[in-house]
């Protein structure tokens, strides 16, 4: 039962109100004064002559009522610098004023006085003692994953192929910049704004303000894109807005300018991944030794978890008996890196798929055939020893993508084109990969997520969950799942706005877990609601509504509550110490084909055709699912070809949409999407998570296509024309 | 006090000279459907119509709405939005109102598709969610649905607003500046004479970029030229195409005669920003902004453009290739305005323009090249003009002389050596010196190879 996006007309007609659109009475505009150097000691703050501190609300670190940290996993990141500056654009002082222009002027002219220290900006080398700023080695997290005996297998392998692959930072560019409002209402600090995870914000506010959960209320407003960028950083902005409103005694609105958002908030972790692969003459993988390094930036944020996902995926969707993956994420004096769609796997996937191409070239085997020979068959295991038995035919998936893209005909046509065209070259690239759906390991069990499905006095069924709508379709999919489960019309279902005082904690809106995991809790909540009103599991349709109305005739409570609570699927074992076992409840599988043309005048790359075949369990809503894949692919094309964070002294300097380049409609072809469906018994309606993983494919697929077009091997993204020209000159193509 | 029509209703209010149309709509008229995504005319989330053309409201000073018709997304007919809903044109929704405005404009002007494709027309609206397919599919089905509607003569106006339009609060952006709004050229010139520090403003596509945080700019005095309507039109005389001081890229792009006689103007115009910028940006503004990356200037220079400058002292004319004297320096005083740009009507047997930007639209040029050769034999038939490779847009005299000799050229290297005497590219945030010089000679080499026999 596909329904149309429920909030779609409100968005199309402009009536949807985002945080900066909301009415707020008698409010002040907030602003943030930031550090200008990557590392140093704060010595003071110099105010301009005209600045009147009676006229402005000012908040310093000393004014923080609770603990000065943005608490998620650790307390290492302060809300406001006390003395140690660890990165550029680190918040030092908060301001608020009735005039937005006055705030902007003050932010521009207030000077942060600091004694600079040499920054540490190398995430690959070991830091000298004076550069240690975290623990005794700057390492946020180390992972060592072993399967079989990789050293012995490499020693005896007939052929060993080595490669080093690098990916750069990526900025999310949600079109709605980050923002929050805060005010005090009935003794509660109320924060509203653009966010993915209201309960992360609640936890951070309680810590920062020294209040119990009952003393704060966090409400998500319609969120104009997140992609991971509104997973952890909103806790910072919410904290700042709350501090300002407490100081001011008036509502405060803190909305970032685009440049501030780009400079100060998190980005995708840069990576350097080294592969040493032992193979036999037929291309069978004998041993994979992989070293993963991620730049964590100045604070821990979510880097250990990102590293974890990167390492678990680093060997690819291939069967190999001997694997060793070592991973490290370390501190540098850069703006902290954080969550971004794919969460470490795009980096891993770029490396393992480019490595597969390197192996194919070395052996003279067709790269598609090499992948066919090594893809995991049911009964074989992943790098963590997870024996895959999901029944998906991964070779058939690959072949379907190859057929849909008509790779054979394209290759033949390219030979002719390349021979006849003096100023262009064409090539096609094929990749295949996997993506673990939902939290890693025991994450879901620890989260203990809950959803309430309540029957209201008016007979309407209301779904109460913390899952946020940020464009990916939560509201529509939850409506569909509840309507289907209860046999009711979609307009009999209401999805409550995520409000921490009103909805239970169903976990953060991350990791492609919303439809699969939380959606399943919606289904369970529907079942429980049916029991609460005295119906059996089979009851569907109008009798459900009748039973809810009847229940209310006999009870005084506002609502009758059905609860869906997480129960781990059977047979899922994961060892967090050794990284062995089922890292995820399920994997999604994909094969992508990119067809490109390289302009030999400019070394610009144009994607001529793109095919994405995805195995996602079950598609719950065709339009939404296709939109997720197409959008993820285009975001991946941007990362592969265009998006580069230009850095100076540890800070991004191209903080505008005019020089941080994301694709326009003219830069991408239609993205051709095909789904394979193999229902996952523990996901809502058979679904697995699909939002993140389309992004993994484009960088390696386009890299492969460029390699085939030019005869050079690009091992680092973005594949900018400047970089390709250098490679072409080295290879004497230009 | 300004007066204009907003979604069909008359509006009268006072505006601050530093207030943008976007601020006025969002923060004082509570029309929050128009979103702010970048404040620099890149994302298109603030697309509205100004006299039936899509523009970025972040680049329009509020006072320029005076006397004009402004339409925002709030005026949309909900029934006509359904194709976009069905196609998946909206996900997070932040870009969506801007997308809807551009898409509805295309739907209402299907003749645009005779010269443009949908992906080019939509390139002024950045979307980070959909990958654009849902949007393009939506416009396509809206075009079909619309023609059916027209057949049914369902012509209910979508210009009737439902939202209230009374001001709600003080300007969100304010400053200590002033603006003069002359209605004739002589009045404008007198104002510039009296206040030499006043800055003329027309399309605002450069002056309003990042306006909210450029606080010093809020305190200046501006002379808004948009009321000097005599400068708007372009004109065809027997010997020349004469662009007015306020002629926009879009005016030229939509002129079929320009497409036939001066195709490089149309090529270059279509590569400036995207539609929302082309409808506002002026050729004269592109010249006086004096950017070495100016996209309009190379093609004008390649067509031997002459610039007419007016002041209270009178009129003078100067060849465009002699107009720039150094980085951001021009042979023009603060008291002068460009009133016309004259292009001789001639036949050319070679003419092309290459822009190398970082993406297909909305790109600042990394290296650009305009080349023409006059059809009638003459000693100096060639014009080779490059941008973004020197402190000014530059005519490349050494290269022109080399081509004039018709000696055999068999690789880009010979051209690179000649260019080295004409241009001096640098490393900057957008590209590198090495890339620029290599690509410049390759553009010329491969372009010539297709067009002349002495290059092989």
C-alpha cells in the first residue's frame, strides 16, 4: 500500500514551517564568537569600543550551570572554550540581541585573544610528545580484527597486490542550515529545532544545564536535510540556545549562516586505507591485510563508531579465509569529523573496490568476473566470521546491474568512440558492495528502543516515536506500516511530532534503522494496542477503531497505549572485544555501474549513465525508496567528482556554495534504479535499511570508469580535473 | 515607502535600504515559504518571480520591488502541485519552494523548451535529497497535466494570495546606508556627480552576495539604476547590436536574432550562474565589476565591443579591449555609467566560447576562452580572449598573431608557448596555475583542430 508523502503538499506549497520560519514572541537573535586558530590557549576576549554589555546578553564558559561538555559518548568536547583551544571555529562566547545586525557586527568585531600553539594536522604519522592532546597517543579508538592466519596466507600467496586509497572530507550541505530556538515555559527549558536525534539533545542539555530530564523539553521541527550532519552537532547549538535563553530570560533564536555552518560543524572523516591482498592466478582472494586510518578531528564525537563500521566493511562483500583489519582513528586539530550517510563504509568501499580493480588489472582478469568469483555465497562468511545465509544471490545481483547497464555493448562502443575522438575518452566501471543495516553489534539491545502506538479518544491512532522526518520519509512509512497492520485508512493514523516530553525514546534517526528497526516497533506497538483494547491479532479494520472508542467509554485516561519494544532477532551473536560474529542483523547488497566521459581538453568528467541495483529486503514505498537511492547516488557522485574541503590552518576555507561544489541538475544523468527484493523477516514489512548505502557506490564506480577511459589509476578522491590532469601528465596521456 | 503588488495584492511599506526582498518576505510579511539557503544566489531556495521572471530573492534589494509584481510560492495553486508530489520531487523540503517556483515557471512557459532542456533550466535550484530525478519527472508530468488543463480552459488564476500581508516586525537586516532611485539617466548622473562615493546598483547579483554579513556594505549609499528604464532595451541598428546599460543576459538569450548573429553572447549568457542570475545580471554590470573571471566580457571583447560611458560632462566611447587597466581597474570614473555596449554586425567564419567551471552551471570560471575570426580577409581577423588567467580578461595578442600566420600547429605546446606571453595564471582556491595554462592551450588547440585546416 504505497501512499504519497504525507507532508509533501505542505512542503511543496511552502506552508511547512522550519525552525527559522516559526513564530517566536519577543525573541533575541543569538550569535557565536569562535576561535580563529587551530590550537592554543585562550587568554582573553577584547570587545570593540562601542560594545555595551548592558545592551547584549553575553554567556561565557563560567556561566554554564552544569558540566561544560557536549555529552554524547564522552565529556571531552566543551560547549564553550575554557582555556584550551583545540580547533578553529571552536565556540568561545555566546551573544544575543534584539537586532540581528547588531549580533553580526559584534561577532565580527569581538576579538578572541589566544596564545597560539603548533597544531597537529597529520592523521597518518605518529605524533611527537608535544602534540599529544588525548590519552597518551591521541588515538580515539583502535580496532584489530582477525580471521584465520593472514601472515601465513600472505607469505604463501602466489601474488600479492598492494594499494593505498584516500578519501577526503565531505560537507553535508543540507539545504536548511542548522538552527534552534530556546525558551522557558512552566519551568521547563524548551528547545526546538532542526535535528535528527531529540534524545541525544535531551541528554546533552541535562548534562550542560545540570537539570533532570524532567526539566527540559526537546522538540524536533521539520528538518531540511540531515545526512548525519544533524546527528551530534545539534546538541551543541541547542546547548548554546538554552544557555542564552536562561541568561536572557527571553526566547532566543540561534540560526547559523551557511558559511558558519560549513566552517564549524562536522564533516565526513577523511581516510587513508592500505590494502595488501594475496590472490591465486584465478583471482581467488587468499588473504586480505587492511589498515584503516580515519582523521577524527579535535574531539571524539562518533569517531570510534565510524571506525567500527569502516573496519567491519573493509574487506568487502567477498569470501576470504584469512583477513586482518587494523583500524585507528586519531586526534588532529581540525574541526571534529562526525556522522555522515554511510558512516565509514563509503571510505571502506572506495578502497576495497579500487583494490579489486587493481587485482583484476594485475591478473588480466575482467574486473566483473573477478568480483563474481569472490562474492560471498550463502554459507560463506564475512571478515567478522558472520556466516551469511540470507538467500540473496549476490552474483545474480551483479549480473543484473551489468545487464541493465548493457556493459558489454558500452565497452564495445567505447573502443570505437575512443579511437575516433581526439579530445574525449569514455569508460565504464562496475562495483559491488554491502552495507550493514541498523546499529552495529549490540547497539540495538543497549538502546532498548520503544514506540508507543496509542488509541485516542477520537478513535485516531497516534504513533509516538522519536524518529525524525528529515526528508527520508519517516512520517509516510510509519503511517503506512500502522495503517497496514491495523487495517485502517492512512488518514486514521497520526504521527506525533518528536517531542521528548511526549514520545518514548525509540533511538536516534541514524544508521538506516528507522524503517527497519523502529518501523518494526510500530508494528509491534499496533499489535499491543490491539491486545489492550481486547482484540486478537487477526483483528483489522473498522473493528479496531470501534474497540478503541469502546475502550474510552470505560476509561478516563486520554489514550490507550500499545507499546512496541525491541527484541533482538534470534541467533545474533557479536563479540565487541574480538570483533567476531554477526556485526549486523542483516546486510543490504548492491551493484552499481558508472559510464563516464573524460574531456581531454579539460579533464572534466561527465557521468553519462548510472545504474544502481539494490537488494533492500522489501521496498515499502516505491517513490520514497527510489528517491533515497537516487539522492544517495548523486551525493556520492558529488563526493567522487566535485566536493573538496579546501583547508588552511586546520579550517575549511571554501565555506560557500559557490566554491564548495555540489552537483546541480545539469551535472548528473538520470539515475537508473532497480530493486531486488528478498524480505528480511525481522524488519518492518520485510524491509532492511536503505537510506545510507547508495552513497557508497559512485566513488569507486566512477574511479573504475575513469581508469578504464584514461588508463590511469586514480586512488584518491575527489577526482577533480586538476588531479586527473596531473595523473594524465604522469602517465603521458596528455 | 515602496509600493508593489505581492501575490496579486497591493503592498505599501517602508523598507530599510539594507533590507533584501527575502528579509522583507520572511521576517516582516511572514511569507516563510521562501527559504534562505546560502545568501549568495547559489541554492535557489529563495526563488520568487519578479515581473514573471524567476529571481533569487536574496540578491534583490527590497526597494527594487517598487512598482513591480512579486509572486511567491504561497500563491501556488495546490491542485497543480500534485505531479510533484507523485514524482517524489520533495524530500526534506528546504529547497522545494524554490524548485516549485522554477518548475511552475517552466510549466507556464513551455516555449522555453524550444531552446533549453529541463536540467539546464532547473540548475539554479540545488537539491541535496532527490538527485533531481523526482524533480525533473515532476516538471515533465506537470507540463503534460498543464496542457490538459489548458484544453479544459481551466484558467483560474494562481495569483490570488491567501496569506496575510501586513508587516509584523522591524527589518531583520538594517544599516546606516541610503539609496537614491533616479528615474532618468540625467538624474542618475547628477546623483553620481554629487556623491562620488555612491555605488550604482542594477541586478545586484554581485553586490548582494553574502549581504547579511557584509556589514560595511550596509552603510554605503547606492544609486539604484533599475528605474532608468531607457537603459533597459537592446537595439539592432543596421551596423550594430547595441546593448543597453541595463540589458540582462536573459534579454539576449531570448532574442532569436542574437542567437543567429552573436551566438557566443548566448552561449556565454547561458553559462552565467543559472536562470535566476541570468534574469537579473546585466552585461554592463559584468564589465564594471571588473572581475578577471567575468563570463560576459570575453565574448563581448571577441566581438570587438565598444563601451559608451556617460557622465554629466558628456559621452565618451572606449574599446572594451582597452577598458581594463589592471586588477579591478578600469578606464572609467566613479561619475560615469555605461549606457550602451556596441557590437559591430559582421560575419565570422570561426567563433566559439569555452567556459571551464567546476560544474555544469553556477560555476565561477577557472579558465575561459572566446575565439572569433572575421569572415572577410583582413590582417587581424583573429580575436582570442581568455578569462581567469590574468588580472583582467585578456586579449591574447601573441596568440592572435600566431594564428594569423597560418603556420602548421600539431600540438597544444606551440599555443602554450604563445599564451605564456599573453597571460599569467595563478593558484587560488578554485584551481591551479598549471591546470589553467595547460587547459587554456588545449581548449584552443582542440577547438581549432575542428575548425581550421592548419591545425592538425
